């Protein structure tokens, strides 16, 4: 999964294109990075059972002012979350009904800026030791250690993902700044060249006029 995200973010320096990088772990977590065009919106759907606790986390990686409109609806079409021009956010909720939940990302307020959006949808809780809950006995010391390792590894994966997102955002901003500095430098060089040529022409005219006056005398 880490190499997949690394390859996706390395492509940002070459060209912006429609990118779909998906990861599903045991059916409880889905991560997706996609490009949202200007004046466009995209919606995603997920089947969730009643009483299941879920979390949606999203972040604008690149594009414009790094903002996007987000709206989530329950199976009855009622809005349970709405964010206006958000750069990033995390929303946790418990499903009040079984059905298809809809969440949409809207970039219709932008006329020319494409956005690269990352989101992570976690549905329910992933048991660190599948099948252990079926036993009536208490967890052994080794099982406790396994649970701790599982939780720590999940934290490491989340930290690595956020690090890559921040690195991609910082790299994109650095590239944009570098392009602006380059264009400004080219403009300054052109202006200096024009001024230099103008000064040479003016000085040449001074000497030409003086030579003509001396010849007439």
C-alpha cells in the first residue's frame, strides 16, 4: 500500500491526470486518491449496517486554494455532514439505518482549478485477533501483545499516509513557487535587455547627432 501511494504522489510532478488508487483492508477501510476537475462533483456510495460506527477523513492534496465542498447523506437522503470549502476534516458517525450512504465532493465553485482529493473511509472496527472473541477465556499475554502491535501498526500506517500527503502538498507548492520565480526572472531579464538596448541606441544617437553637427560646421 505504501509503494502504491508513493507512486501516485511521484506522478504529481509530471502531469495531473485522473488518478484512482484504492486500498481495501479486510473490508473495513477504503482509501482513495482521485482528481476532481473544475466545475465538477463526484459521489461515492457505501453500504453500512445500522449501529456501525464509521469515520470519513479527507484532505485536499493539491489544486487552487486547497478547498472542497463535502456532503454526506444517509439512506433517506438526509444530510448528516456538510463542509463548505474545507481543506481537510474528519467526521465520525454511527449509522442510524441500514442502507447506502452517499458522500459527495463538489468543486463546482472553481472555474479552472483541478483538485487532487484523498479520503479514507473506515467502516466498523477491524478485530486485531479474528476468532478470539468467540472464546470465553481471557486473552493471554501473547494475545495482548498482538493486539498492541496491531494498534501500533495502524497508527504507523496512518502517520505514513499523512506524511506522504503533506510531502506531496509541499512539493507541489514548491514546484509552483519555482515556476513563478523562473517566470519572474525571465521577465526581469527581458526588461533589462530592452533597457540596455534602448540605452545603447540613445547613446548612439547622441554621437551621431554630434558628428553631423561638426560636419555641417
